[in-house]
């Protein structure tokens, strides 16, 4: 669980720069933010230890690796109960098609973003989902386009 961390303007600038380019060297990051490299490194390490920075990853274009069909699956469990949540989330996260899983409120319990090789794979995935005992209903919406928005900025 992330601690409630007090962020100053330097921390905010570090977070913005790293969200735009997580591969920045410490030296370049320090220059952009206007602090000494040792200060920069210590602050980034503190943000990592506190759970504010959860990790670094490459952003891959699903179509470029053969998964050009994306969809949002709205999943409603047969019964929204604590014992069903863990196994379902573990199973769906392990699927190679899954890009993100969100536990949500409203008529559905989960929003699952998937990237498939085509309609045949998507159909198999939906049928596998509906075959699970804890799943009551799945609605599938195709994704035509996606845009990434700016960095997450903490409130002032």
C-alpha cells in the first residue's frame, strides 16, 4: 500500500519528467529539474520506497506485436463476493491478452482491457470467461482508437 507522501515542487517535477521518459539518466533528470544528481537520486529512491513510483516499463504497440484487435470486456460476477475476487483477478491477469484489469463500481464488477490477435482469439477468450463459474455476464466493446494522456499530477 502506498504511503501518504508529501510532495513538493521538486518531487512533482521529477514525477512529471519520469512519466514522460522513464529512461532518463539521473544526471539528465537532475539537470531538467534543477537539482544536484545526488539530491535527484535520493528523491527518486524515496519516491520508489514510498510506493509513489511503482515501476518502469516499455510501452509496446499491441498491433506491432500481432495483437491489433483490442476490446474492453465488462465482466459481472455471478455473485460479487470477496472469495471470488482474488481467484478471478489472478486468472484474468495471467492471460496473455490482458492489458489492464479494473475492479469497478456500477452494474459491472470488472473492466478488462484485452489485446487479441483477431476475432477468433477474442471469441475464445470471451467464451473462456463465460465458462468460469464465478462469471455471470460479459459484454464486449471493441476499441477503435486509444490515446495516452499526460502524466498523473498530484494535487497541489
